[in-house]
């Protein structure tokens, strides 16, 4: 049997590294890895045959048109986070790639962001109106996706806050900020904040992608009670995240891990936050102000490895602290 051909765009990014590593180590598929700079790809591409590095980026995707027509599964993690090319890369070139795939392509796994969804897993109109360029580009791309000929074969993934990275893989933005949270914990522990969110480790995202590669969605029905349909209706869509956490739960868990006592809590209200913004002349964009008021970035039925009968690599904040070498506090 001829091995499946799998394309991974953005293979040198944080999520891309974990997906690529899993596909190299756990499958015998023929892999085609699109990277702008091959030197940034720190996985062992010589460990087995069937791995091809495609040097280029989404701006040059048309040069690979002949290859794209032979791809069985495309995993699209490549994204522009900002800059002049953000809409061209995240919308125009992404759809150019989709249109270059053969009608016989079996599946596309497309990465969006949970930031464009509301608490009911529907499109959040403010994301399309006042979101950052990155968020608005993802919003626009999803709307356009429903009109694509290949839409019925697309599985859209909406990661929540992503943790990940190590000595061989780039760190996510959230992970790089972890030392600062620990540094300020003596102050943070006395604050009470109304807010909630989900997170997921990039290694757990890779597990979910591996599952969907081998078990592509076949129907609109729920999967073990966990699958929830999202817009657009022509695609299969899943929010990726662990269980909902409140900010106060996170503060308490970090303090417990570091053996820091919480003697009292000062509510950080929206009105107090607005006073601090004015007092310290903090410049905030419209989207930042919206997030400050919205506060609860949580979703229905988030999917993680345990949702699919697999084992989570990183399911709790304590797991995060342990994985990234934060020493626990000494018990007295």
C-alpha cells in the first residue's frame, strides 16, 4: 500500500513542531514540511525515509502546485501573527492553497483560533469588527472557508491558550510569560479577578491532530458527547482546550504549588482596572478593552486527548509548572 502524503505548513512553529515530531515518530506517512527557514526545524528529519522539506512560505505557495494536487491530507498551521502580509497570508494565500488541492484530497485540518468564537462556539462579531489584524484575518478566513469547494473535507481546530516549547521547539507566547507570573506571585496572590479561560499544551494538540488524521470526522453527530458543531456549517469544527479554569482557581493552584499562603483577596473590579488604566496612562486598543470587559473566554465542549479516549500530557496548571521546571515551594 502506498503511504499517504501529508503536508504540514508552519512546521517550524510551536504547534507545527509537535505535530511534525509525532508524525515522524509514530507514522510511516510521506511527510512534506513547508518551512520558511529549514534551520529552524529542530526535529530529526533524517530518522526515517519519506520526509521532504519544502523551503518556502505561504506567499510562494503556488510554486508547489504540482505537489499539492497529490496531497492526501493537509495540516495547515502556518499563520502570520501581524505585519503587512497578515491578511494576504492568513486569508488569500490560505485559500489559494486550498484551491490548489485535488478534489481527491481526503482531509484538510485547518488551524484557526478560539478568540473568534463566543461562549456558545459561534462567531464572535466583535472579533471581526475590532479584533487585531491576526484575529480579524482568522475571522475572515473562516467565513470564506464555507464557500470553498473543499469545505466538506475541512476539519477546523480552534486552539485556546497554547502552552508549549522546549530546548528543541519554540516556546509559545504564553509559556514565555510563565516566569513573570511566578515572579509576581507574591502580589498576584492577594488579587481576586473575575475571569475564566481554557488552555492546552501543543503536545496534546498534536495528539488530537494524529487522531483526526487516522479517524477523520464522518458525520455531524457528537463524538462521545464531546463533539459540538460550530460555524460554518459545511465544516467539522472543534475547540481545543482543557476544562474551564477561573483566574482565581489558577492563582490558588500556583500558590499551593509554590507554598504561598493567601491570607486575603482584593477584588480587582472593572471600575478599578479602568482607574488604573487612566492613572498609569496605559494605552489600550479597542480589542484589548473589549477583552477586559468580556473576561470569560470559555467555550462549550472543548476537545483534548481525554475527549478522544487518549491520555493528556498536560491537563492542569500544576502539570504546566512541573513540565517547565518551576520548583515547588518548600513546605514548612
